[in-house]
């Protein structure tokens, strides 16, 4: 019986090639989108599961409360590790302090590379269960040893054995390679780390790390924990919450463990509690995937039920000779499964073609898991569900025909038989229009933030990290050599890049400060030429100058800092920082150094050449960038010959701040285009069927004098009405949910009326273009031929 069903299905498929092609292509597109989104969601949901201890690893987070405002971050005080280790040995199995990820210069013989590394206590590598290729994981207990990734080992040593080879870190210290580990996959938090260096050696070569051992107010480190198997992290959090309170000089720190399972998807905190993160995008794209697949299934339903009268006699005959309704349903479901199976095969081919582009847009390295049996089981279930979803309604509808009426020739579909199809078309275009509106608003929000005044000149500004001693302490000589190249306008040093604030402090006091308030200020140490290098905009007062020796105790405030301090006349005001009086010499307009979607952080700029860890170089406008960089590199090589010249363009780094939203916008655009394409395919099929169904009517109308325009408008009118209804539903729906999305941004765009107008008009234009081909083709047909055919 099943073989017979499949044979009939195959014959019907070949008999109706156009409708079969539209159905299979539409289903394949919908399934391809669903597969791509499913792979993307799996990549997101399985983030960090590479680590064997995934369920027991956590990062220590601190919630600090200042002046009634709290913020949760991962920067902890160094002595917190020992306090937790001593007091909670029964709850916490391992603890490991870590530095922030940093760019390191690694030299082995004549080979020198720059890579990302971390200084960490030995337990971190053991927590992460990194897979060793050579050497021992425990060898990192030796402070003179390091573990390196296989890709770094190849860069440094080629095919030679790297074990026990000596390398130099940042031109400061020699260490030996104690082990080589498998590079971590991209969907792990530590995937950028190519070298694990011993924490003990870090403390030996960096005085400030040793000095932090008893400083509870110096939040400069990261701390990771592995809890005991079966331990409840929420119970541990209740125990450790106040552990830092007795040691605090100022502020109020609340300690908690943030599980690894939440690092990637739940990284936003409100009042010290997890409040969301990337998980909203996972569910958003999951919903989009379901709806796009639904659009493809709707096409199948519409075209199958629209052609019901052509299958009516077949159903009537089968019913009259004894076929049960369940057998008729089984036949049509079999036809559906055949088409869905073909569509699945086509969708896999589409996924293979689109996957490289999809990976580029989504910044992933997703591959089809051919050898994973779970994937094939999921694919089978997915195909069956799609087949049942798309074929159930046509099967139930067609199997319900009255065989007596069909065979007598009195069967009519009925005046309301097209109503379900119209409802489904409305649903299709409601989803498509909503996606169009959402895409426009995402890009409008990105553009709104991009157009926000930055407050400095990013053009031709590059930054270079001071990560070797050769670049430190040679400010005047380096600046002079760079300026003499003729391609450099100015150079300065800073403790932060112009696109970030690496240090925030609370130790400020001034006359008129509100008692009990503890505001936080971004604190940036700069050199004299900083303002001229980045091109900041002075609001009042003056820039730092070598003509004023007193500027060593001077500061410059940004506009937000002036507002926070409540100064009406800020110039000349004295601000005390950690007991040292500093005089305000100037005020600059706010600069966007952090998120372009948030208000500018109140910031203080002070002269200090010892804090600098970033060199900023301003290239002259109009000079060829490549030749300018060659000259700049030559200067750096004279001072730091053994390290590669690594630099970043500020405008590129600033552009990275928009990458998450741009990625979401690009993916939304891709899915919106595919949704419109699928809807248009279905509309094209329906228009073709309607034109075919009304061939005789069109011929009669032409004989009676109807023009091509009259016939075109007659055939197009119903579809236009359906799209207008879809617009009326999509607009309030999209407005509500997108307004909720925008509330997450403090600096956000408005939802303008023209967005809905453009989306609606766009959908109408697409509808008319799709329908018009069939409508005009039918209207131009010779009426004599039409009537003779009938």
C-alpha cells in the first residue's frame, strides 16, 4: 500500500511540474532557514560545553553600590581568592586568579609573534580540562613554565618538538614550554587564549601585582572557581555574599558565583541579579525560524487546497470503491512526505552553499555535523514534523469530499472554501512585513548611535600597546622620531585606548560634594600631547601644556564629570584625589569611549607618564596609509627590534562596538528576504492557479470589451486586499515588540511612521510584481483560444 501511495505521489509530482517545483523550492528554502537557525542556536546553547567541568565552573562577580547605583562586574580584589579558599573549602574545590586577556609578544629564536595570553594560577587550566597534545597539564605548576596552543607551537617552532624549548615573554622574562594543548573551539569563552602563563611569575615581574595582595579596594583581577560536585551555587552565593564587607574601606561589595552555563547567554545584571543577555536573540531567531518554516508550509497548504477541485474526482472514485477516509488521508500525507523529503535534500544542498556566507555574517564556524547520529535523528524528526504540518490540512480537507456530489458533477468548493487560504496568505505577509519593519528599526538604531557625536577625531588614529620594556620610558625620543618621519601629526601616551576606559576610581572629593555620595569616575592618565593627538574638543579652559609646570597637579574634566560634581564654574576648582589636591584647568566635551548606546561616563584626565600602557599615533591627513605605516613601523622597530609591530586603527575598534547589533541586523535582513521570497513563491503559485481557474471568465470579459488593465486589476485586487489586512495586523504587533526591544538602550532612536509606510508599500509592490506576471499573461491571452479550450 505504501509503495502504491509513493508511486501515485511521484506521478502527481511529475504531472504538475510547476506547482511541484514551487512547493518543493518553497519548502526547501523554509527548511534551509530552519536548519541554519537551528545550527546557530545549538552553537549558542552549547557554548563552553567543550569543558568537562562545565556544570561546576563559575566566575566570581562583584556587585558594587555607589551613590545608590549598583553595577555588577568581573573585576575582583586579589585577597578575595585566599579568603574564599580559607573559609569555604567544603564548597569550593578549586580557585584560580587570572589576569585579563592581554596581547603578548612571544619570541623563540629568530621567530617573534604576537598573540593573546593570560597569566593564571595553575588550577585554571585544570578546571577548563584543556586537552593536552604534548607534555603534562600539571607542568604549569612550575612558575618558569607555560602551556601553549598547538597553533602557536606551529607558528614558533614549525614541526619541531616544542617541549622544553625556551621562549621570551614580552621581552621581559624567559620561560620554557611545558606542554602543548589543543586549540579551544570558537564557541568557548577562552578560545582566543594561545598561552597560559604562571601567575607566580606574573607577580615576580610586576610590582603592582605584588602590591595588590592586601588591597581590598583594588579590583584589577579575575577569579574563577570550581564548586564541588553536587553543590548548589545559589546556596554558596548566600554564604559568600558578604565576605568582602569586613575588609572594605569604602563602597559596598556583594560577592556571587556566576555559573559557566550562564556566561555567554546571561551576562546582563540588574540589581545584582541576572536579567538577560544574548538569550533573547536565541529565542528571537528560534521564533523567526519557526515562522519562516511555517510560511513554507502555508504555501504547500494553499496550493494543495487551491487545486482541490482537480483532485475531487480522484477522491470521489476512491471513496466510492471502498477506500476509507483514513486511507485517503494516508495517501495525501504520503504525497506530502515525498515532497518534503525532496525539499529536505534540496535544503541540505542550500545549507552547504549558504553556510560560508552565514558563518561570515554571524561570526561563527558552524559545520554540518555529518557524523553525529543526533543530527540525523533530529533531521528525520524535523522532516516528519514538517511533512505532517504541511500535509495535514490538505489531507483532511481533500479526504472530506462527498463522493456522491463529486461523481454527479454537483460538487462545488463553496463560497467560503477560499477563506482558509486567504487567512494563511494574511499570516504569511504579516510575518514578512513584521520582519521588514524589524530589520529597518535595527539598522535605524545602529545608524542613530553611529551618528552620535564622538567627541574626538578617529581618522588616522592608531594605537599600539606598550607590552615590552623597550617601548617604556622613551616618550620624547619616540615622539620626536615619529614626527620627523613627516607622516605623523602627533603622538601621545595614555592609560586607556580612546575606545575604552580601563580604570574607574571612587577616591575623589571636592567642595560641595554631597555627604555620603560615592560617585565613580573614569580615570585616564595621559601625556601632554594627548588632546592634540586625539583631537578632543575643549569646552572651556585650556589643554595640558608644558608651559605650565603646575599642570603636574592639574586635571581636565569631561562635561559629564562637571555635571556630576555640580560645578557651575569648574575652572580653578580643586578636586582631591586620594589625598592629593588637583586643580581643574580645562573641560572637554564628552567623548564616547565606551558603549555608544549608553550615557558618557564622568571622566577625569590627569598627567601621568608612569601609568601609560597605550601609545596613540595620529597620521597626517592625506598621506598614503600603507606607506605611512611602513615609516611608523620602522621607527618602532628601532626602539623595539625583536617584537612585531602590532597596531589597531581606532575607527575599526570603534566600529566593533556596533558588531552585535549589525550582526543581528544582517541576519534579520537575510531572514526577511527569504521570508518575502517564500511568500512571493506561494503568491505566484496561487495567482497562476486563479488565472487558470478563471480562464473562461477572462475570455468572456475580453470579448465583451474588458481592457488589459480591467482584467489585471480584477485578478490583483483580492491579493492586494489581503496584503493590506496583513499590514494592519503587522504594524501594531511590530511596534509593540520593537518598542520593548529599544527600551534596552538608554541612547535609542524613535520609531517613525515612515518605517511602517515603507514596509507596507514594499510588501504591496512585491505583491503586485508577483501577481502581475500571471494576471497580465492571462489578460493578453487570445479569448477565442480561451473559450475554445474551455
